C-alpha cells in the first residue's frame, strides 16, 4: 500500500506498507481463491484499514492485484 499526497500535480509519498499475501498461489484451475488465500487477503486488508482510518473516503483510491482481475 502506498499512501501519497497530491502536491502541485505530482505525488509525495507519505507512507508505505508492504505485505506478501500471495493470492495467486491460492488459485485453483478455475481461478477460484482458496479459503487460506482469502484469509491472508482479509488480514492484509484489516491492516491497511487501520492505516487508512483517518483519511476521508473521497481521498482513497484502491487498485486490486492482477490475481483479483482474472476471469472465472
């Protein structure tokens, strides 16, 4: 997760949180996530939510990993 502030048309990094969730390792042949992979994802999102709690929703943009964009 990258936390940045928009300044004069550019971005200034305020903070960074990095966690290896390994979602792709939890995909089966039908591109369905395992329960374990989903749990790792939920735990990571909970950590991110803690860091974002004081930032207004309108100032948050979320982009998902490629694993979550795969068709079923």
